[in-house]
């Protein structure tokens, strides 16, 4: 099965009846694009470069060297300790999400290689209840962080989430503290934790592990924040600046370190890992100020990218 063989979840604007079967209307720029062209372009619009969401398995295909990903802790399943009911039973919501995604919950974690470098990898899948962080998601993320700590592996976590899972209440909120505490222990290894933020990354995920990375990378035009723009405007009764809470705005304000197009993400991660785990420059990196280290990392990655393209 080839990369990105699953059909993108984009509203089809045409039908077989009009002779345009397979054509889609981009929800961002409204241009017509063919479904196959979108798939071949890593689910990025070839006209405006809008990055559509990826499922966790597709994200792994994008980042991990072929055949190297080993999924871990897949035995965990969500339960309903609060017997929560809103418009429907929480147990029914879980069942529907599991049937839709063929996954037990929103997190997929394991170990793999990126350009030959072994790492610990965790990914949230927005297609499972909006990538919300409940007890199982928090536990799986904590376990992969602890494995990275024990085995001294670089750590990459990719986020796509609406935040904490309200159906689990305080049991969900405590995952913020649990994942953050695990990362605090991991930091003593001196190894890099790279956080990759995709569209959207909001709520309790943003307020915990997602913004604790040694380097924070975002995809273009990703919505990133604690509360969504509508909630902020309703609460403050003020209009947000244009583009607020998008990657480009947050880069300008210093909340993230860089924006990387999906097509270059794997290469960029490999170069950053190469720099941050290189024994030859370990001492200089320890003594340098944080801002200087970040500048060196990005300059190194850019230099290597230019050299490779030539």
C-alpha cells in the first residue's frame, strides 16, 4: 500500500453526473484539485499549500523510515468511570470513534528510526474524538516519554488536538500534569524533545506537553492556542488581530521556533536530531545561551538542507 492511500476527508463539490468525479474543492482557497493529486502532494493543496490533517498511521508513514515503526502500549482502552452522558453516552462515542478509525484511542506511540536515527515517537490522531486527551492518551504519552528516558532516546511528539477530553473531567485534566512531570524527568537525560504542532493544537494539550519542547516546530497555518478564537472573542468581547493563533503569528511572537512545510519535515527533523545528538558539539551546546543554541540549530539545518539540494 502506497503512502497516503486513504482518501482525504474533504467535502466533494462535484459528482459523477457532471463528469468531474474525483475532483475536490479546496476548503481553504476554493480551487478545484484532483483527489489523486492531493494524495500525491502529502495531503497539501497544490494551489495554496494548505495542510490538511493526517491520521496517525499516515503521519508515521511520513516521518518514520519504512518498516522501522514498532507500536507500543496498544493494549490500553478508554473506560467510562464517570458514566458520562451529554447528547449521547460516552461509551457510544468511544465505540463510534473506534469503528471509524480502527484505533482504540487517539494516541499512537512507539519507537522508530528517522534517517537511521532511533527515536521515541508519539502522535495524536484528530480523527479520534478530535484528538482529545483522556486517561489513555495521557498514559500512552507518559509511557513513551518514560521509555525514551530509560533507553536514552530522542523524543518527538506530534500534536493535533482539541484539548482535554471533557467526558473524563478531572481524570483528563490530570494528564496535563502527568505528561509534564514525565518530561521534567526526561529533561535530565540531556536529550532533545522536539514538539511538532499541527492544525489544530489547542486546549489542555497546548497548556501542557505540546509547548514544553526543547524545540517547537509547527506546520504552516496551523491553529495553535489554549482557547479557540471564537471563545476568546466571546470572553474578552474584542476582535483578535488577523491571523492570531496561527503558526505564522506565533512564530513572530516567539511562541514557536520555526515553521516547516510537511514536505521538508522529515529531513528537517533528521538534521536537528543530528545536530542535537552530535557528541562532537555537546560541550559547546551545553555552554551556549538558549537563544544562541537555537540559532545554531536552525542555521545548521538550513546549511545542510541547501547542501543536500545542490
